[in-house]
C-alpha cells in the first residue's frame, strides 16, 4: 500500500488525541489529520505560513533542527516561543528508516499544566512513524533510482534515442511500466527535486524548453517532472491532490485546511523564516504576525502545474509530457485554468501551446505587442473574446463604446489588419493569446 500515508497519519492522530501532520525531510507537506479547534493560539504565524506555502524556509528548518530532531530517535518536545511566532509547543516524531531520517510527524502539544500524551501512547505512535519511514524510504529510492531514466525519456530527441529511453524506463519500472500513469509538470521549480511525492513512480528535474522567459520557467529554467501511478482513468483525484501539495497555496481564511495542516505547519515552520527572527519583530499581535507572513507566502513568479491525459504503458509518455508542459504554460497565461491545469480542460491553449514555443513575432502584430501599446492589445483581445460584440466588450473594459471604436481603429492602423475580415480577426486573436504563453 505504497504511498498511503493518510491512514497512518490518522492512526497517529487517534493514538495521541491530536491532529498530526506529516512532512518529508525537506519540510514539504505530505498528509495531515483534521483539526477543528477554535483556539486562536493554534494559528500562530509559523503555522499560518505553512498552510499558505506548504513548504519551509531554510531559516525555519534550521530553527527546528536546532532542537535535534534530525538526530533524535524518539519524540522531541519543542516549547512555545512567542517571540519567534510559535505560540504553541510542538511534539515532533522523527520518521526514520535504517537510522536515516525520512521526515517528521508534528503535533500541537498541550498547554502547560494540561496532561499530554503518555509514554505508552507516544511509543505506539513512534511504531507507526517507523512504518511511515519504510514507505518514504521506498518511494525516495524508487524515485531516485528512476530519475535518470525518466529524465532521459523527457529530454531525448525523437526517433531511436527516445525509443531506447522509453524501453530503459519500462525495464526499470518492471511490471508496473505497463500500468496507468499520468505525467505532471510543475514550473518554475527551484532547488532540488522533492525526496518523495506520494504515488510517484519517478521524479526528476528537467530544463525548461521554449523561449521567452515567461513566468513558468524563470527560476533557473528548471521544471519538476513527476510520473504518477493511477488506479483508473476515472480516479485522478489522488494524483491532483499530490500535485496540489507541491504548490504554494494562495492566501485564504485558513480554518479548515489550516487546522489540517496545523502541526506540520509548525513543523515545516514554513512561516518559520518569520518564526526565527523576522516574525519576532511582528509578534506584537497574532494579526500583525500573520500579516507579515502573508507577503512571503506569495511567490514573485506564480508556480503552476500541468497534468496530462492518463496513458497506459510508456509509449505515449513523451507526448503526455508535452501535454503537461503545455497545460502548465496555459495556467500561467490564463489564471482561471490553474494553478493546476489539466490538458483536457485548457481549450484553445492545446493548439496555441504547440505553436508558441517561442515569442510571437508575426510582422502584423509586432508593434501592437510592444509595451507601449499594452492597453490597445488588451482592448483588442477583450473585443475578440466577446465575439466582436462592441457592447459586451465596452462593458467588460469599463469604457464608452466610442472609446472602444477609437482604440480598435488604432489597432487596425498599427497592424494593417481589417477587423471586419474573419481571417484577420483569427490571426490577431491567435497572436494575442499565444503572446500570453511566451
């Protein structure tokens, strides 16, 4: 039952009577137990930022590791530190396999004076943590063992080289190579590939292909590639959940998901940068600390994920990877599609993504797409999105109809296109949409 971490986390929550959260050794969220507490102290800055980003800063990781959790073989109690943004103490259960730490289970500790879990319950929870360690180690080994073969499939040129790479990956996967898989692209990706992704057959980093320096490929021009196992083509939900956990979460009222991610949040200390020093300055009040943590949770470049159509066997994996890359790019171009976009749902971007690997440079629209004419380009795009209906377009833009006509006339002057001609409209509309992808 590889990768079935949720049941094990729920088992620990039941044993200790507190919501548990599991993170891998890179402090990335894997699974969590439900949390319904109304205690405001449970939502400290460290935990809040963890909920928003689902990963930890180096400073927070260092702070928690300063309590010896990476060396510990038993439960570690970490006291509350209000000046660091940690308003409630934590219990950390190191997850180890053959002496090597694979991750951490985190729980909120009881308040001082309130009895916490007894030694027997903690010992039982550590036994469950050992079972989690076996699963994490197996997945990490499988992903590491296959990263080279997986990367070769995604980067090989078409023809015999690609065929050989697919054959090598199939041999490495064994009987599982003939099963259902889905390819996922997460972009941009900074740092190393995660040690484990639940349900993944292989994980690797690959260079981003295509031009333009768009948002989806800016951070070092690397993307994360994940090959996820599926039970059936109708059971995509577990795969989509695993993908979503690789992305930072947008700020939102964090009562339900927040409670769920709770302990790990603390653990992952993802708010932790603030929790180790920066948060200390903002710890005058919980609200102020949360406000300070929020900006750090929003990445400068929006991370998106693209999910291909499921494939059986590996012969179609290279084509599926192209779908995943295109879907990730579409999610950047059209935010309503993301942050996790499925190839089957991106509509016209399925075609546009294959045409716009490089920046748009059609002579008719070259001038219109310069920064000096950004407002005219937006006007033309909205007009065409509204099927050429002036009233709808003017309302969507919040301008008078006469202003719309004036701008459209300027567009025609700059491009030499006639917006009464269907082919000219098609060219302009495709160019404007493709420009979003580059």
